[in-house]
């Protein structure tokens, strides 16, 4: 049996072979995990599908929390995947060659003041920054605030890469700068990678030197 968010199940349609499907809508994460655990406890072999890597903004943590709360002794296997930051970086070049951090700009589960504090800590430490969930139709000002905060610590010409819908037919890759990237087409399926003070734009690529050339 396969359990997951409906759009994710649609994307793996070519891999399915008459398995029973249990699809859920957005913001039904708890219901998804509970359903997977209930079916597994009833004897079914269940795959709980997540996007990217299940342990990075995915379902693995919630599934483990709920299993522990139920006192479940089910054998659980977490299969690693490719998180959006890594797939975006591969399209952009090699911006994650040095230390980096990922921060989600969604404030549904984390208060906005904490998100800003984390972004500022990353900026102070001069880490490359990967922004998940950067902007939605209703949530626009957050990315503007983050850009203004980063500009207090990094030059306006700092390279920025935007990777949207990587691997899909509508994939779009854009290169910009910290001073200008807000004018790019950025949505919920975008990952924004902001370079540090050493990140370079080399033709069509972004590269954060590891230091080997020295």
C-alpha cells in the first residue's frame, strides 16, 4: 500500500503496479502518517511517500514521533532521497561546496521572529543560504524582509540562484544578485540559494570555492 500527498502519488504513477493508494490533500500530514501506521499495524506493507528526502522537511520525523506516541514497535525503514537544495544546486552549478544552511520561510509551524533570527545567524556566519518555501500567493512580505536583512551583511552583487520545479517539464533556472533577485519569478516550488562572500558566477554557473585551487 502507498500513502501520500495526492500530487506526489501522481508523480510516481509510472512506478506503480496495481498497489492500493491512499491519497491526502495539503496540510493533512498527521492524518497521512496516522493512516500509514494504522495500515501497517493491521499487517499491510506500507510506503509513506514524501518529496525530496523524507528526513528534510518531509514525513520521516512526524512518522517516528507518532509511532513512538502510539507505543508502536513496527519496523520502519527510512529511504534517503534528494532534497530540493541538492537538486537545485546541481542545476545551478556548485554553490554548496562550502558550509551552508537551509531555512524554510514558511511560518505555519515556526514563528516568524524565530525564522528571521535564524536567517540573521546564517548571514552573520557568512554561510551559503538555501531558502525553502520562499514565497506563496498569500505570503509575500517574508522574502522581502529576508532580502533586506541579508543586505545588511552581504553586498548587493552577491550571486543568487533560483531553481523552480526542478526535474519537471516547467523547470526554470534563473541567476541574479542579492540586490535584484526579488524581481524574479519565485513561488512555493522554488528554492533560492544565496551565496556567501566567496561565491562566484562563472558563466552560467554559481560556484562557492572549497579552496582546493589555493
